[in-house]
């Protein structure tokens, strides 16, 4: 009897429980007194995570890619804060706000949501809406550098989640 066919959600659920449980233990420094709170919190987080993922859509996280992505998000977040502060404090207020449309190459699903949220960490950008394979982005300054930066972020996310980009 093949349990994987009968319970297709079990393996992803167990992986998520393990990830959220590990995260809980890291955040609480292994404090076992928090277990009565940890168990329901971890189970709810895993359940919500499964609910937000389409059936059959399991991101194939790669440890090296995830570590690199954390670094990218950290650097982008810092650069974004410095860039916005610099523009706000400059007497000339060097902005040319507007919207750009970016055709996403990531397949539908959680990778696109992660990408849209990651775009908001890119200096001077904010994701507005996903519509089919297009992401509407508000930018503080319309320049060629923004498009390159967003494309690189999409490449890094694809590497981290094991996704194949489409052209």
C-alpha cells in the first residue's frame, strides 16, 4: 500500500512542521518551557503554509540558494533604506516616480509571491499587483538599473526554490 498516493499532503506537512519547529527552537534558544506554545503555533503555521500553496506545488528549496537569498534580501533591504533616506534628504529630491510592468519568468505559485515581496526590498520599489504573469511595480525612479536589479532577484529566487524560469 503506497501511503504517498493516499496522503499526498503528508510529506510537505512534515517538512513544514520540521522547518517551523526548528525555527521556533532557534528563536527560543531551545527553551523547552515554550513547548506548550510551540506545538499549536508550529502546527498552525504549517497548516497555513500548506493552505497558501497550490496542490502539487512544492518548492524545492536549496540550502545554498536560500543562504544566498537571505544575503541578497539583507543587502537589498539595507540599500533600499539608505537609498530612500538619501532621496528624501536631498534638497533636489531626485525622484521620478511611476509604475513599471515586469513580466515574471517564475512559474505560477509561491515563488511568484516570494518574488513580489522580495521586489519591495529592492531600493526604491514596491510591488503593487500580480496579474497573470505580470507584476506591477511602483518605483521612485524609472531607470534601467531597476529592471536589471529585479531580473537578478528573480534569478536568485529561482535558484533558491529550484524553479525553472520561462521566457
